[in-house]
C-alpha cells in the first residue's frame, strides 16, 4: 500500500474561517475526500538516497504505468522504520492547466470551475 487509504467523500456543508466568517463560496464543497493521516517523516524525492530512493523511483514508475503522470514533485512519507514509503501530493492529471483553461475561457469563480469540470 503506497498511498494513503481513501475513506470516502464526507459531506461538507460549510467552511468557516478563523474569524468566524462563512467562506464556503471559496470552496468546492461537493469535491471532498477523507484520507488516512500518515505517520513518519515527509520528504521530497531529492532528499532520499539508497534503498529509499530506489523504492521512491519504483513507486513513481508504478503510478505512471497506470496513467498518473504528475509525480515528479510528490511528497513521500518515510516509514519510521525506514523500510516503507507512502506517496502524497500527486495529481492524476494536470489540474493547474485545466484551471488556467477555464479561467481563460471566462470562468472566474468556484461555480464556473465546477460547471466546466465535468469533462475531466
């Protein structure tokens, strides 16, 4: 198991700032997920060496082999024993490019992005 466990999509009805302000309109409330909290030390690929680096490169290749190509900058949690890795912060597609495309087409808020998101 090389990635955090997915526990489903919890319903989120409101996001409140530290000041008590409702900021829900700044978020896609129907696009939520719940993941496992990982222990260990978080590292980037360039911080690894030896067997950890080899394992990280193998994980990247496994992800690429199933079509997940945005893995160059992912973060890796190193098991406290030093023997396992868990990858986070990788994209299944280029989200930044998609958002740029939507914004260039005139969408400027969460509703516009959500409306155009369905083709992803």
